[in-house]
C-alpha cells in the first residue's frame, strides 16, 4: 500500500475520532505509507443533489471543497473513515461525505477507479458499549463495499464524553492503535 486518505467526520480536534486518528496515522507513517488527512468540519461542501450526472460521466457535478478530495481518492489504496456517533448514526458531516462518494461508481455500480480499496472505519461514542453503533458501522461498511471499499478493520472508541473533555488514551491503548494502523497498510490481501 502506498497512499491512504483519512477522513475525519468529527468536529472535535481532541475527541475520540481525532485521538484514534493520531495513533493510527503514526503507525501508518512509520510503515512508510503516505497519509493525507482531512477534517470534514473544516470544509465547505454540499450534499449529493441526486442529479445522477456521475452515472453519465465520471466525477461529481458539484464543484466545491470536496472536489479535490474525491479526485485524490481515485488513486488511494486505502481509506480510513472516522465519525462520532450522533443520534445512533454517523455525524451529518460524515453522512454528506458518504453520499458524495456515490460519484465514484458508474451506472453499472462499478468503481470508476477499477480497483478495490481497503477500508477502516473508526467510530467514537459516548456509550460504554458499542451496541447499536455496530449496526450503524455495518450499514456504512455495506454502502462502502458497493462503492469499492472493502472492510479490512474497524475501531470502536467507547465511553468518550462530548464537550470540552479531551479523549485520554493510556500509552498501551495508543500503541495498540498504532499497531492497527501498521497492520492496515501492511496486509496486502483484502
Ligand atoms: C448531538 C450528539 C448526539 C450524540 N448521540 C450519541 C448516541 O446516539 N450514542 C452515543 O453513544 N453517543 C452519542 N453522543 C456522544 C458522542 O458520540 C461521543 O461524545 C463521541 O465521542 C463523539 O466523537 P468525537 O469524540 O470523535 O467527537 C452524542 C453526542 C452529540 C453531541
């Protein structure tokens, strides 16, 4: 694997998603992979307009701050998609992003990129157990599979408080996530 895109759908720079991303990224970069990370909350972009323009020709008709990222995703080998759980689902920012990924497949539901990519999902939640977040993670992975992103790993950060409280990981937990990052980029087969 050469290039990984990390998409963070949390607005919180010190939350569970961002903290997990820091550890995973460190592991992936130590393994020699190029990592590009984007915070959806810092971008101005629209949701899918349902025009189906992407089914007639490649690419999303909407031109906004998501456009270069969708372009970059075409030649990425892996995607790490992270989100908080808000109201039993991914954040609004993450949902808009996933809908825009519909432009990566043609009218026959085949990825324009012509190759499958690896997917890791990272979910952060207040609940002490993953429970229904797993159902939501399954749903997203199913949609992502249709788009050509095959699930290779999933992370669940549980019991993370919202608000100003920063997510604190022990050294052992941080190292574990670093190792997951390394494994994600090293394992060649899906
Ligand atoms: C609007 C809102 C809705 C939330 N809904 C849920 C929920 O349904 N289940 C849950 O376990 N936690 C819920 N939480 C808590 C967040 O999932 C939790 O704080 C999570 O760590 C946020 O991710 P982050 O730390 O990466 O920002 C909610 C928080 C907010 C602000």
